[in-house]
């Protein structure tokens, strides 16, 4: 099938790799423009761009889609049968949705209609969900509101971080996408309406969310720490300096200075922390030489 791929971050790379491996014709890949990254703010290509170029695929990085007649004409000239969208970072205008014969299919990292929006993986962990998954959906002009096509569930162990869940769902997303395309080619897709009454939203994360509120229950603090790992990270103050908590666990008792009591009387045991300007390390190592 002739497919245009639209995606930007690492999460989307396994889907693109799966399409290439399956022999689909990909005339172009669309992703966000290169952005400055790191302390030196070096202009860096997004992971999907690097993947596409490695396979010799043309890459397009328009600043905007809405009202961009030049891009609309280019897409029509490329004549895709299907557009696949995975964490692209832009809302597709109706002019784009109408171009492919089979429309546009999105791979979303939640069991829709739960966790619509930009950060479904992190919010599933922040809220202490025990299960999430991947949904493929037929895109419409709304935000993740189209008919769903395929769902794949994924358990969330109580110690799994958002970063670890991201990697797991990234691989599951590729499998769900390939099953969706196979059913599409066979004419066996059965689109299902989303139940709006069950919808919940997953807004973008911000650094303002980082400080830990120790008055919350231990499990809420634990979910806060793992839900903000790797970004923006859960923070506390130590000797007047910010200290980032990467990993922790809930404890009923206080056995060492690594245990911090929470609002429900239970404790958080810090396992991995990171001081400002330093690398992450076991909390026991961090405490050596400190009162």
C-alpha cells in the first residue's frame, strides 16, 4: 500500500520500521522541524527523521499544516492511499484528512476514549492505572475523537515508570498498526464509535508539576515519581538544593533516612536520586558522607 507516514519522536520509530519491513511504499515522511537540544542547544533532527533518512525516504518538515496550500498540493501529488499518524505533534486539517483513499489512521497510546491528548502514557502512571494499551483510530477533525479500529491492552506493574511504559507501548503500537492495515487491506475493519461518557484527558506535562507533595498518600507520591520519570522528573529539596527522585517504593515502616513519611502515615523509600548537576545514583550512595 502507498502510505505517507507522519510522526516525530522515538515512540513513532517502531511503527515506521514496521511499515518499511512489510514492504509498503512510503513516498514521504512528515515530522516536526529540527529543534535545539541539550546544554549546547545543538540543532537536532527528530528520531523519525533519522529513521526515514536511514531508509532513503524523503522527509518533509513543514512549520505548519493548517492553511498551507503548498503542502496540500504536494500531498495530493504524492497520491497516498493511506496516511499513518503516530505522535506527529500537529492536528491534521480537514484538507489533509480528505486526501487519502482510506483516510488517516492514528496510533494512540491509551485505550480510547480514556486519556485523549498529549501525554496519555504519563497520566496513566500518575493516576495509578493498572492497565493501559494502544488504540488505532480513524482520524477526524477532533482531538483523538475518531472511530477506534483496534485495541491492544498492556498491564502496568506498580513499579513501572512512564519511560518504561513508553518503550513497551511503542513496540505494541507497531503491532497494532500492522494488524489494522492488514484488516484494512482485507476489507475487514469494523470501526467503533467512542463512548464520549467514558472520555478523560491527558494534558501536556510541565516542570511546575515536579515538586513532590508529601502530604499525599504514599502510593500517590510513588505514582508521581514514576509518572514523571524521565521528564520532567519529581523533585524535593535537600540542603536548599533540588533533588530529583527517579525511583522509589512504598514502605510500611521507616528503617533508614531513605524513608520519608507521607500524609497517610506510610513511607516512601528513595531508591535512585539525582542531585543538581550530577548523574543519577542509588540513594544509599547519595547519602554517604551526608548527615
